[in-house]
């Protein structure tokens, strides 16, 4: 377990030291989109949906977030549904049209492999219409696997800002002899760190512009519900 601990902390250290500028660039894109009347859209399929959830309605999180998390992207209906859906390139148009993605928006997409048809096509469609695309992915992953998109390209090919997850091939890369395979996937931990870092950087950009950052408090601390009430009304209509 000490070896795994060192493995995780080494990955996070690499993530911070090599990707902090990219995270700041992502925060700038989000800030500019929101100030120009656009939305901050965030999505991911399978376990990558947790990247989107880490941004959305989180204690201490940024309030102005628009998640794309339809049931078919999640895992609770069927263990294989999200895997099948994210490989259907044509399904990207369904998502693009339903969520009315447009040139004012910024779209963050999490996919560690960055190879599946729907994910790549959604980024391609968004970028072609003028949306800024932020990718949280492993751009080195394709070295051992072919794209499932008709163009032969990957998520990072259609992204304006690429944040490297700094995971090993296939994510579960910590070899466990007893299992004779890799375990200990790190993309979820890395994604949570990236989401929280971007949120903090975004709050700082609001402050630097003389604006009050719309940040949630925990609903489980005294005064949290009262603090959050205005934010829910302003950004979510509830």
C-alpha cells in the first residue's frame, strides 16, 4: 500500500507541476464565456461522469455550471450502457442538439482514453460551431489504441485546451502481482483535483475583475442553506 500511495502522490505531483498552466487557461476560457453570456458545460461518460459531478452543485464549488449528464452516460441503469453509447459517433448530434451547444459556450469533456466516437464527435461539433473545448484526457493513451472515430482522431485533436490526466495506459496502471493485472485507477482522483483547482482559479478571476464569485457553501453547515438559496434561484431557477 505504501507503493500505491507513492504512485498516486507522484502522479498528482506530475499533474500539478506540468498542467497548472493549462488549468489556469481553462479557468480563463470559462470566465470569458460566462461573462459573455455563455454557459460552462461539462460532461463525461462512464466513470468520467464524476469529473462533471465534481464541478456541479458541490460544497465550495462554483455555482454557474451546466452539466451534461443524461442517464445513458451514467452506470446505474446497466454496467455496459454508457460504454455502448460513448462508442456511437452519431449520438453526439443528439446531445449537441438537445443541449443547444453554441459559440458562446465553453465545453469541458472528460475522457481518459479520448478515443470513443461519440466523445470525439461531440468535441468536433462543438469546436466547429465556435465553442471552446476543454479536454481532460490522456493524450498519450492513443499510442497503444486506435481511435473509434471515423476521422481516426482523438478528443485532444478537437480541443482548445488539453489537460493531461497524467495516468498510465488504460488508467489502471499500478501492477498488482496477486491479481496479475493493473489496478488502482487514478483518473478519478486526478479529475477531482483538476475540477477543484479550476473552480478555485475561476473564483480568483472573478475577484480580480471586481466581481463576487458565485460559490456554494455546504448545506450541512449552519447558514449554508440561506447562503445557497440565492445562487440556486439565480442559476438553476429553484
